[in-house]
């Protein structure tokens, strides 16, 4: 466009003009030449310049390479600088985005956060189950019981004891200690581990280091690598400014020392200046705690699946046996219980009012007569344990014949020869008793609850029967005489005294208010001789005995002698006797009647 | 947390341990003295409006200074030099200790305690000695672990010197 063809010829005017012209010409010519040579490049430069000045065009150009250039930068190891440069903008952008509309980021993160949360929860549950399994496994073994005892003894929770025993090693505490001042810089502790004041522990650790070094004349730069106390070990790694001490329960692998060494190196790298300038202020070292926490390793024994099986089998068998025993006991107890209830209800003087379960065992409420059997005895007889069933007694008076009978016996206290029976409320007393007791029986029996009526017809007074006995003794007394004589032989003499005694006893038993007692002294003879003679002889004999009895102490007014001859033969009484028995005197008690009294 | 290590120095039986016991509630038994030769305690105090934790190294007394483990003094920020006012020999021991310590720890803050102030009528420490020491720039205090006299004060004075 600006191209002009070079001029070949120029008109010549004046010299000055010509010189002027010439300079002009030269410039023109140069210009023309430049144009001729550089026009395409110039055009290109101009176009580039225009492009540089145009922001839109430049942005368009950059957009084509920005991704590649970032990638290149990262590849060439400048990632850190790039991150540093981008971070504020990215952070700001995120903040701005959330401020404007949180749902955008939430929606974007949703697919990430869901699985992350699920994973975290699953991990928590898995570790919980694992610890539960471990506890279960150990709970049921002999070892588990031993550990449980240990837990009781030491006061540690069972899970803690289990962990301690299945522990290979656990780093419980890590101390970061400033070497020069032996002051504590940072400290961290595993969960559930109790600690003493860590700043004092760090001091003592340093003191022990100094002590050992000094005691064994070790070089100053040497330090104690480890201390072992029972199950605990303290591992120490030393840097130029600080030392790291880890308290380990169990036996850590040698590789753990490398972890500690790496950590102390990292701390020196990150906190070198703070360590150098330390004047007692530990605040800057709080940032080192995550590094220490990384050192809190622990390792437990892996589970041995095969080992568990025998326990499972033993437990299963034990459970079966227990179940069988429980079933058998339940059936057996049920049977016993039914028998017991029947026995209890059958027992006189006991009325079951209710039965049921209370406080884990049977409770039977019952009415109980004080004279009835103790229900505990019934329980024992039925083979039931005292824990199995308990009683609540309510006292009452039973009208059961058996109980009424016991009650009557208790109240009336019958003498030994009397038996009392109760049937349908009727008290029947039989036997011999003192007349005094007999007389009062009716009144007293009426006061016994349950006695409706008294039957005393079977009772006789013991005094009356004694009289009868004496009377029969008297009746059997026979004084025998020789033929035709009204005087007994000497061997008969003793009979008078004993007969007199019987008669006097009978008199004594006679009530003073009734008629005096009368004894007939009856004289007999055998059938030989005449009737008249015999009558006289029998009379003499009767009078003779009467005299003798009076001599022996019997009052005359109680005796009535008379002869009967042969009219009332003694033999009637003794059919086997011979005639000699008819030559005798016999005695007979007669009921005292006024007309017979002399 | 600002921590400072402080040593208790002095001859045997001048009452260093009793002073510490008066000052802090200890978690360790005194047996540590005979086994390791030092017992460490800790006491938070407030000095010059700063919270400060004093880590007290109560070092087993030594009549013969040679047996004092200098290692234990490393990293201290100050110390209490203790003597028994009723025994002149312990004052001499204290002077010897101070001389040795000053070699390794020049210008280290310290407070000199003449202990057992409750037994003043038995004192062997004269007023001239005190004047002499004060003239040298020492801070001298009379303390009694028995009555508690000047115990807190001594530690606070030392704390103040360390934070200067």
C-alpha cells in the first residue's frame, strides 16, 4: 500500500536545491529500500502489537495454554509454590461460594461425604465389634475368669485387663524434653492411661540420665537409651537440643526406635529456632504434639480362630447340660409343688387362702390353727427347699374334729385313764376319772371352741370302782370252822385283821352324808346234824366272827351277824368246793337301807 | 506455659527439703534423695503478673562440695542457696558452693537463705557476715521452714530475679 516504486530520474535546479534534494532523495530512497525489504515483517509486528494491546485477544490466547502450563510447572517440581500461590484464591473462592449459595458446594461434595461418613462409621463399628468379640472370647475361657479376678483385685476395668494381656506393646506416653534445661516441651498420652505430672517425670528422667552418666563415668554426649521397669520400658532418643522419651508397655520392635529418631529429627527441623531460644516457655511446642501422637503406637496379639473352638464347644455342652438340669428341676419342682399343695390342703387346721409367685419364689397365704401342723414341716416332708416356698400365716380356730379334740385335751387335761374323742363336735369321754374332774367336765368342755356337746356316759368315777373292788374282796373272804365248833382254827386268826381293814376302808369311802355302811356276817353249817342245831351253830359262828372283827377295830354298828344254817349254801359260789366250805362264816356288803339298820 | 528450673543448694540438713515441702505439695516420696540424689517438685506461682511454673530440683546436700553432681544444675534459671543459721560450718559450705557454681553459671540469679530463723537465739551467723554478703550484692533472707517465715517470699524473690 505504502509501496512506491523507486524514482529513476530527478530534475537538477540549483546547487543548494540539488543538495537538499539529494538528502531528501536519499532518505526517500532508504525508505523505499526499507519498505521494499521489510514491509512484510513490519506488517507482522504491527499486527502482533495490536494483538498484545487487545486484552480479549490475549485472554483467548492464554486460555489455550493455561492448563498445560500449570501441568508443566508441577512436573518441574514447582508444585509447592503453585499451591501457595493458588491457595488464598481457592480458599477465598470457596468461602465466597459457600457464602453465596452453600447448596452448590454441598451438592458437589455430597457424593464424597456420604461414602466418607459411611466409611468412618463402619470403621468405628468394626473396632467396637472387635473389642466386643475379644471381650466375649476372653470372658468365657479359664484365662478370662482369671483375668476377671485380676480386674476385681486391681480395680481396673475388665476390658483394660484383657487389652493388657493380649498386648504385644503399647506406647503409653511420649515426652519431648528440652535437653539443656530438662524442662518438658510437649507431652502426649494414650487414651485410658493414668499419668503423674509429666513435667516432673521429665525432670526425673533427665536426673536419672545425669545420675547414670555420672555414676558410670560415661562421656557427656552419651545418653541412656532405654530404662526397663517390669512391663514398662522407656526408650530415649536424643537430638542436639531435645530428647524424645517414649514409655512403652510390652516389647516394641526395634523398628520403633527408627520412628522415634525420625520424629526427633523432624522436630529439630521444624522447631530448630524455638529450641535454640527456649527460655522456659513451652507454648511454641504445642504444635509438635501431632508429631508425638504419631508415636503412640500399639499392637495387640492377632486373634487365633482355631483356639476359640474348644471353648465354644465346652460352652455349648455346658449350656445344654445347664438347660437339661434346669428343665428337670423345673419339672421336678412342679411335681413336688403339686404334691405339697395337696398335702397342705389335706392337713387339718390349715386352710390355703391363696398362692402365687412373689419376690422370685412361691408364697402361700393360709389360715393356721395354732394346734395344726407347721406348714414348714409339710414343706420338708414333701422335699421342698425353704427358698422355694414361703408362708404367710393368719391364725384362726379350726372346727376340724381332730383339732377340736387336741384343743379339748389341752384345755381339759384328762387323767391318764380317760380317753377323749371328738366326732361331729361331740366330745365323748370314756374311762375312769376322779369324780371331781367328772363333775366339772361338762362346764369346762363347753368353753372349748368347737365342742358342741359332751357325752360322759362312758365315764365312771374312780372312787366308786375302788369300793367295788373292796366289796368283792370282802365277798371272797371266808372263815372256815372245824365240824360242830363255833371257833376257828389258829391258822384262820390272821384273816380277821385283813377283813377288818377292808371293812374300815369301805366305811371311810362312804360319804358322811349317806347311811352308814352295813356288812352282813353270815354263819353257815354243813348239812349234817339237825336243822335246829345247825341254825344255832351258824348263829354262834356269825357272832364269833363279829366279835373277832370288833376286836380287830371294826365298829359293831356296821356289822350284822346272823346264822342261816344250811339255807344259803356257800357252795353255790364255789361249785367245786367240798362240804368243809359250808362250815364257815362269809361277809356281804349290803347297801345301807334304813330298815336294815339296827 | 512458662517453666523455670530452680535448684536448691546447700549443705546437708540445712532444711532444703523442709523448705520445699513447706512450699509445695509433693507427689514423690523423699526416698528419691537417697537413691538418685535429687527430688523434683513443681509449683505454679504468679510473679510479675506472669504465670510461672517452678520446677524445683531439691539436690541432696553435700558437705564435701565435690560430691555435688554439677550435672543436676544444667539448665537452671536460678537457685536458692541455703545454710543453717545455727551452724557456721554450713555457711562456709554455702560460700564454697556459691564459688563453684559461679564458675560455671556466671550471673545466675540466686537468693541466700539463712534457715532456722525460729532458733535465732542459737545463731552463729553474725550481722557482720550478712552485711559483708549484702555488700557483695547477695540477697540474704532469714527463713524458717518450721514457722513458714519468708518461705513463699524467698521463692517469689528468686522468681522476680529470674524474670528481670
